């Protein structure tokens, strides 16, 4: 997984190549998301940004998030109503998110075969997929191991 600063550098290069403005507010919102240990909700971002920019209001955050989503730099986790930095924004295909119910960690996964099969199946139904996000909830390896240890100790 790339370091957050390299994600910011990559975002700058991508925005420059696309001819879109990577404003200081957009950059700061991406930095906050990229350095967090889990997904962040818009109002968590607003609280952090307001400490630095007293004039920050909900539209400020939502405009920045909309931009970052359009550029493929962040993902919106629908089930959590939260945002996560995309660690491979050059990837143009669908993705899957592994969401741990234990610790809240979210990991991005790319199973291109699954994406291809979903597109083919949708095509057979006359449906054109515009965006593909699959959220898988469960427990990460650490939480699963920890639960096993706790169960073993309880016996």
C-alpha cells in the first residue's frame, strides 16, 4: 500500500494530467482521508478542517469529496456513509471493499475476474454498469485471530 504522501503526489500528477484543479482544500481533505486508519465520515472531516480553516462549512467538504470521488481518488463506503482513500487511482475497473466489523479497518481489493463476470452478466440483461463497488463485511485476520484467542482463553 503506498504511503499517504505518495498518494498526494500521485493525485497532483493525475489532476495536472486531466487539467483539473487540485486546490489546497481538496488536497487537505485527501490528506486527512489518506492518513486516517479507517474510513472517515464527512462531518469528521469537517470537524478536522474547521480547526484549520474556521470558515469551513458542510458544502466545503461535500464539494471537495465530490471532486475527489469524480477523480477516483477516494471511495465512498455506502454502508458506512464514509470515505476511504483509493490506493490505486490509476485502476479503472470495479473494486471490492473488505470492511472489518471488529476494528473498522477497510481494505480495497481488486478481483478483475469478478468485475469482468459482473459486467458480462449485466450485459446479458441489457444493463450498462457505470460504477461498480462491492462491500464485503466480516472480520479481518487480526480480529478473527483475537476472537479465537479470547474463546480459547474462556475455556
